[in-house]
């Protein structure tokens, strides 16, 4: 009898414990739903092009849709802040350009460009091409410098934003060449390029990916590149050093970030997939054909790159006295 009672009590305790224990469901394998890739500029520029390439391959590799969401505004603040405040679950990502680290050096932003994000990987690196509208009476860098010195403050240039890498390149050129140019800011690279082609502005610094066909068609004149070596897609255009102006070596890049706090296993999975994409022969060939160098990195390497470039850019901003006009 005692054994029967003892068993009954044990069974009751076991059932009661099981009933009181919360049911824990296994988490679905990432990704289990759509991935949103935010680009903090208007559509049409090189950053959007590269983000779309990544989104397409995420969708193919994982069988989940990945979309590019352009959220311009505030010199990239609007889209960047949106991602910084999004859930750190890997479903909202950011693809910025080098503006991501330039802007906080020029003005206060509602986020820290490194601490408030989980770097995933670099995507691409590009030099700039100095472009002139064909109506500008200058065929090379020396002639353009002479023109700018003869018309101080009257020669204008378009940029995709007041804190863009293109502006940094133009400011560095102005400082080294000792000329004064007039900056005309736009909300994105597409409109900055459109107005250059239309002759509303005279000069612009743009990445080869968006301008090579315009140079080859004669709609724009490329007079120098900011790389240490010539561009493979624009081999006839000299470097700044070859054109007689050393010291104007600069570049831009695109990368991919998640909100800070995103689980390491998700960050590592995204990073591995990005590096796999950038190693595909068809992707490498496609980027090379547009003057773009793949920039695959680990999360740690991309963090180090951003920190190193921040230090270098801070020195240029200080030396050139670059400011954002409010």
C-alpha cells in the first residue's frame, strides 16, 4: 500500500512539474524571413548597385527574399539611424559608403558609426575619377588648375552629399593644388552626375562604376584618377601623380553592417556568405569590368579598416578645414 501511495505522489509531482515548465520552441534557422538591406542614399548610385547585387545573391543562396530599401535624408543619417535602432536579429542591414565614417567627423550624429553597429564585411573599394563637362576649357589637370586659379570660387563641382567621399576627394585636390572651388551638394550620386552631364556644374569626383560609359561616349571628360595606379577600365586616364599632382590618392568603399547586438553566429553567417559572393568568378569579373575591387573581409578586419580610415580622414578634414554648412 505504501509503495502504491509513493508511486502516486511521485507521478503527481512529475506531472505537476511538467505542467509548470514553460514550453521552449527551437529557434528557426536564420534566415527565416525577408532581409531588408537599407541604403541611406537615393537610388541610382554605386552603393545601390552593389547592395542590389548582394541582395540578389542572398535571395538565391537562402531561398528568402532580400530587398534593397533606399532611405535618403540628412546626409545619410535617416537610413543609418533607422538601422541602428532596428532589432538586432539580422533582418535589417545597412550598406553604406565611406560617408558612414566621414559624417560623424564633421557633425554630431545620433549614432556612433562603429559602436552602434556590428560590422559584417567590406563589399567593394573604388578610386575616384575627376570628371569635367566637355564645355570646360581644360584638357588635363594642369590646365584645370590654371583655370581654377584664374577664376577662384567660380568653378563648381557636384557631390552626392556634404560628407561624401567625393567631396573629400575634391577638397583634398583643392588643398594640394591650392585652388578654391565652389561645392554644389546633392542628395545622391545620380543627380550629382546628371547635372554634370547636363552642364549645370563643371566638375565632379565619381567612382568608375557609374561613369565609365559616359567617358567613353564623350559626354564627360575624365582627366585623372585618385588611385595609386591607373584604373583597369580607364587605362588612358592618368593618376593624379602622373598628371603632376601627387598627394591626391584617395578612395571610397561600400560595406555591410548590422545593428549592434546582433548575435555573433548571424554576423558570422552573413560575413561568410558575403565573402563567398565576392569570390564568385562571375561577380569578380562583373565588378572588375566596372572598375570596382571586391573588398571581402571578416567582421574584425572591416572594423579595423573603418577605424584606420577614420584616423586618416580626420587628418585630411583638419588640414583642409572641411566643414558642413548648417
